C-alpha cells in the first residue's frame, strides 16, 4: 500500500490551539528507516569533517578537531545547538569525543513558563563517542584518515512528539540527507548503554518511556545487483545491516534487526518484543487525547509477544521526485490479559489471543477470556486502515451471568447499546449464551446479537410479572428484535413469548405475543403487572382466583405508545365483585377479550350460594377521552340477602331505602342487572329486572316474602316481576299470599332526589282478605281504629288502586280507590250484621290530618239477626272520628269532594231531603237508614259476672224507616206460629252508646194496614174481653207511637180502630218482651178533635171497657173491667191522645217518615 493508515483524534492545546489530527500510525520508512540511515550518515560526517583537508600540528590537534567537529555538526544540523565537552586524539588509533550534546532552540512562548516541556531537554546526549582508525601524524598530514568503526557508549536520545504532531528528530535531521558531504563507506557503528527516551508533549505521565539500547550494531555491507538493460555487468550497492538489542521495564526483550538500503532499493526491518507488559505504566506514556478516547475507568493488564516486519522502498516519478512506500506485517500473542471499565459489571480476565497486522488489515483471532467466570471467545478484523477503517468482530459467551448490574454496565456502550436496552426491557437474572457479531464493511454497519437464554428469571418492563426458568433465543439485528419460542414458568405454568420488532425503542413495527399453557393465580402481583389502563379495567371487577392468559399480543405500526393490543384471558375458579355493585360471585368461569381498544367480558358464569349467575359486558373508550362500562348480570335462584342489599347501597341509596322499607326475604328465580357507568360520571345507571315464577315452575330454594316497614303486613309466596331503573321501581303481575289471603297487583315507585318516595299499587286484587290482627296492626292507627270497631269476621275480595307517598321528613300518606266484595262476612256497624254479600266502593286518603274515606255500599244480601236485607245501597263516610251512613254520609262526601275537611262535631246536622239514605229491601218492604257512629277514644269499664270488662264507648244516632213490610214474614221471623197478615210501615230515631242498651233513647211510630193479627195471643186476649167477638177485620187499622228509654219501648199511644169498636191505650214493653199496657174500648172510631171528647164520652159511656195487659208478649195476662167510671186515668189518656197527634221529634229534628 502506498500510504499508512491514520487514526485521527482531536485535542485542545492550552484552550487556544487548533484541533490538530493525531497520527498514531507507525512511521514505517518515513521514520525508522530514515532515522537509522541519517544517524549512520551523521556519524560518518563527524568522522570525515574532523580531519579532511586540515594541516595537523602536534599540540593544536585536539583544539582543531574540537573546532572542526562543532563546525561540521552546525553545517549538518543548522537549526541545532551543539555542545561538546572535549575532543582528543587517542594516540594513533582514533579520536575520542566526550560530552556531545545536541538540542533545538526553545520557542519564545515557552520561556518563563512552568508548563512541562520535553523540548527543553537535549535531543542527543553522548557521553563517549570513539572513532577508531589510523590517527598518527603522518596519516593526518598526508592523507584523509579512514575510520573503520564508531563506538558510542552511554548517552541519551530523546524522541519527542510535539502538540502539533511533529517529531523533534524530523526537525533536527531535516537537511541532513542533502548535505552532500558524505563520501565513501559508512563505518561500523556500535552502540551500547544508550538510553532512548520516548515522550509526547501531551502524555499523562511526567517521565519519558525509557528503552536502553544495551547493544547495537550498524554495519554497511555490499550486494550485487544486475543493472537494468544489462545482462553482464554488475554494480555494487550498499546495505546497512542493523542489529539492536533493547532493555526496558515494560518488556523482557526487545530486538530490532534488518537491512536498510542506502539507495532506492527496498529495506527490511524486523522487531521482536517478548514479555511486553500491558498495564497502567504503559498507559501513562500515551497522550492525554488518546487516553480520553478510552472508556472511563478502563483498566488493562496482560502480557504480549510481538513480532513486526517493516519493508520500505523509495519510488521516483518521472520528474525524479522520490516517495517512500512501506508495508507493515505484525503478529502477536496475548496472554494473561485483564480488562475492565465502568461499563462492565465485572472485569474480563484470562484474556488471550493472537494478533496479525499486514498491510491495512489487523486481525485478532482465537480471542479468549472470562467475564464473571463465564468463558468468552471472539475475533476482530479491522480492514482498510489507510482510509475509513471497517471492522468485523464477533463475541461468544457461554453461561454468561446476567443481572441488573450487567445491563447497567452496557448502558452508553455504543454498539452494545441495543443489547443494554433489551436487557433493561426484560430485567434478566440468570445465565445465557451470547453471540455478538459486528460488521461495518457494508453500506451500513450491522450488529447481530443472539441471546440463548438458558435458566433465567425475567421481568418484562411492559408486563412486570416475574417469570422463572426462562429459556429460548432472542436475536437482535441492528434495531430489530426477534424473540423465538422463549419459554418461561410461573406458578407451575408454562408461558411462551414470541415476537418480531423493528426499531423497538423509537418507531417500533412488528408484534409481540405471550401465551400460557394454563391458569395462574390472579393475585396482587399479577394485577400490578398490568399497565395502568388495563389494571383499572380489571380492578373494576375486583377479581380473584385463577386466570389463563391465552394470548397477549401487541402489534406496532410506528407508534410505541399506541400499539394495537389484543388480549385473551380466561378466568377459572374466580371471584368477581364490581366495585360499584359489590355483589361477590364465586366459582367464576369466563373469558375477557381486548379488541380494538374494547374490553369484552363473555360467557362469564359463577355462583353466589345456590344462585347461578352469568355475566357479560364491555368497556369501551369514547372519542372524548371518556370510557363507558356495560355489564349485564343474569342470575337464577338469587338470594335476597344482606350482601345483595349492600351491593345496592354503594351507589343506589334509593334502592336501598326501598329494600329497607320492603324487607324482602327468600330467593328470586331470575334476576337481570344491567349496569352502565361512564368514567366521567360519579353514579352508574342501574337497570334491575327480577322474576319469581309460580311454585310449579320455580326452581328456587325458598319463597319470596316482604314485610313492609310502613305497612307491616307480610306477604309470602310472592311471584311476578320487578324492574328497577334509575330511581324508578316497577312491579308487574305480582302475586302473593298472607295465610289464606291472595294478592295480585302491579306497582310503580319513584324515588325523589330529596330522599322522598311514592308507591302506586295498580290493578290490585286481593282474594279472601281477612280483617285479622295482622292486617289491623299494619294499617294506620286512625284507619285501624275505625275498621276494628266494625269487628268484621269473614273474608273479603278487594280490587282497585292504592297510592303511598313519604315526603322528606314527613309522615306516610296514602290514598285509595278500591272495591271491596263480601261473601258472607259479619260486621258491626252499630247493630251486628251477618251474611253480608255484596260490595263497597271506597275512595279515600290518609295524611297528616288523619284518615277519611267515602264509600258506596252495594249489598245484595245481609242478615240483621234473623232479618234479611237485600238490594242494600247507599253512601257511607268513615274517618278517624266517625262513621256516617245515608244522607249524613252524602253531606260529608260533598265537603270532601270540595276539598273541605268534615267538621269534628258531636252531631252532624240533618241533611237536605234530596240526599240519599241507605236503602234496602227487607220483609217485603223498603228500609231506609241514616246512621251516625261517633268513635270515642275511650273505653267504658263495666262489672259483670266474670268481673270487670271494658267495651268501646262509641256513640251512634240511627234514623230508619220501613214501609210496606210483610207482617206475616216478620211474625214468622219472630217464630210466631199464629196466623198473621198485613203490611207494616214505621219509622224510628235511636241514639246511644254502641253495646249499652241502657243508654239508648229515641222515638218512633208503627202502622199496620190490612192487618190480620186476631190469632196473636195478645189479640185473642183483648178480643175475649170485648165480648167474645172474634170476627176478623174487627180492627181496620192499627197505630203505635212509642219512645225508647231505659231499655223499654214506652208506647205513648196505641190505637186499634175498627168500625164497630176501637181500642186505645198506652204502656210499655221491655227489650225482653215483657209488657204492661192499658186499653179502653170505644164504640166506633175516635176521630174527633179534643173539644168534642166530653160529648163522645158522655154518649158512649155505656159501652166502655177497661183492659189491663201484663206478662210477656208470648203469654199476656189480660183483665177487663166493664163500665168503669171516667176516672182521672181515663181522662189523662184521652187528653194525651189529643195532644200527641202530629208531635215533632226533639230538638227540632225531622224524622225520615213524619210521625203524627
């Protein structure tokens, strides 16, 4: 090759110098050969110039030689300063020069500077220079002396490289080759004890590198050479044979030998270095800029054996200009090597190998070493040293111990930076095989790395879940990574990692995939390994159990932050509990998928106790950065337990309030829950649908029962369907039982933001409803009190609508629109009614003002005692204070419909005549009833046979009328066997306390028409006292005016009138049918007014008869007195009959039928 290679570096000199290239290439023919030739020429010139053409005169010989020596050296080296201590002739055999010193002038900039400069020291110092030859005076005077040998003993030669990269010897010997003073042969030069000092102006250490030339010989020899263009003639050409033996502390042996051509023919030098020590001492002699290029903290030790060969030749072009060409060849062996720097986790030891250098190629082969007890092998080849070096290198490590420290050591290590990143990405801990190849011979450098993982623990940075016993191969080619069937184990399961990524650290493209052979525990360690977004998704369900990562795949298209992710996860034997509906589901089996950024939960199933539950859902990212979670949970045989209530309570307080109000128990056949939750919204949207099937179709383990707090009436065996959505509750076709009572209804409930709620029960149908203790205890006190007073026995059928509402911090309110049907019930409404068949329509309300309701009775049939009532209809009013029937109820209803509360008075005023009474058919006639029943909030204590008893003190006012009743039917009802016939019309007004006949009082009238009562015991007795006239129809009409007082019917007027005879009288009859009556007979009818009484009595006195009746109604005792005197009693009767005609009711009140 024509040019030497150049490895260029840059440095700054005193902060001001320009950046100058540093040439570290061996100087070949331009340095070694030229220097040795010029040194030999210099010695020859000194020998020749000392004596040439000089007259020698005895005593002045030494001075002349000294002067000539200085002049000759000044001429040969004009830029040098030469000093010589002495020059003496050594007899006739030679000349001895002592203290020869050659140095270059010091630059002015270095004067007075404290900076260390090797240029201040002499370049050449020779202690003893001896020229051997004939030096007798005769020879000196007559001819030029010839020196056959030059000996140099002791001294120093300093070779210094300046900051500009120039060698001082080049400056010193610059003009020596052109001096032209050299004639003749070069004497043999022998050198001994000469110290060669090598230094660089920028070296780290203060001392020069010392090479002691222990023995050296330069001998000129001739050679034959056939000249060009001639085949016969020869020409002698000189060769300078070189043999140099050095001693140095850095090597055990250094030899240089060869032949240097004294003309343009090729020259050849070889060198051998044995036992070269590579350590810190050697580094101290290198320039600082070279040391700066080494890695920080680099440490080197070792021993080398080197052999070098240098061939040089001078080429001349057509113009005659010469150019040196040279070729290097070197070989060496390295042993016991040691290398360390801060990038390596531990030093490389036991380094050995071979090095060859030929031309522009350096090859390092069979390199061996150990890194942390791991064997290393490798090779390096450097090509094209003359221009831009190209490198081919390989490294192989077996059982290389890798951990975090090892990865950190490679950080910032140029070509190995990608290895560092891979190791940092996977955080390996264990052993592996490593193959690294580097090739820069192509257009782009190429780095190939193969990692054979053998037994390693790995934690992938993007999925920091520890894996053990990792094995497989990872290939890195420049910025491309291939992961080939890497296997790993965790929790006893095998995982496989594969991938192919290009430029994975900047703009990755490719894919990475992880699969597992089976499930692993879904513990905190696994959840924390997921990325934040995935972890938040998983945390939503708070899962535990076993999960099988069937596939985790990342596909990159240039954006390392947004890969296309696909995840397939199977859950086994798990537990999930949605954080905002924490209802734990156990033994969960299901699959989770991630596609296009959407998580889906499919075919999830599990158990909660005896409940079988299925779950599906999705988590979808939205364009505005929000996310939407959809979950649908379907369960069968779902227990209505405390855990389900707690799940509702987290984000659905209204549902919890309803739960607490209803207090459900049991299990549902089917439950569906749909949850929709936006990340940006605090509360989720909740849709719940539950079903309870009829027992024949149900497979639930228990029945459903509710016991509402606000209506503590338990309903069991519930079936039907309910829907809960965003504060609204809907019940559909709900059926239930309470003992024998059956319920069917729909319902709608709303929960208000202010914690209030309302409930509307629609299409209510209750069959066999009993007014038992459970129902009365559940009703509001005011309503229960009124219904309890009815003492209702039997079962009712109820249908209609109910509404309940509880405002915030307010009492429960209710209203109703109901139809109550009765089939044979018994109740007390003043009197006791039995066998009630029919219906009542109710419409009322209960609020903070109490309970009130209007009603319409439509009774087909009922019994009062033994009396049957049919086609009973009319209005009823009931509230917390009273029960009103008939026209009084109509008054209250009109006020209620007008929005006015009925007045709380003891007596309701007499209604208008157009108001309707309670009407009924009975005994063949028409019965009209108006009733007031005042509820008194107290009990009356009474003493009886069984001791003191308490009863209600409720008060009543009864107004009734009967028209056209069948007297025969009524007699038969009273078990009267005698023949009776006729029609009866009457009216009564009665007041008092319910159940206490002693408090009853009132008045009334009874009329008989077409009556046939002559076989009644009382009539038989009366007629027998009238002379035995027993003809029927003796009385054509009968009237009785009576009062009720002290448990008696006080008959103020009794009139039995006939055409022939009439009976008039008064008396009383007890409630037990005891009688005491007085009658007077008159002839004909007595229809005259009071002014004519005396006349009538006077005219008919002969026919008068007095009859006294006592005993009982069934067994009357009759006594008659004929022609009595008109005593005071008779006069009183007649006067009373006169005054009582058309007497009104007390207090100005009007009866339903006017009593006369």
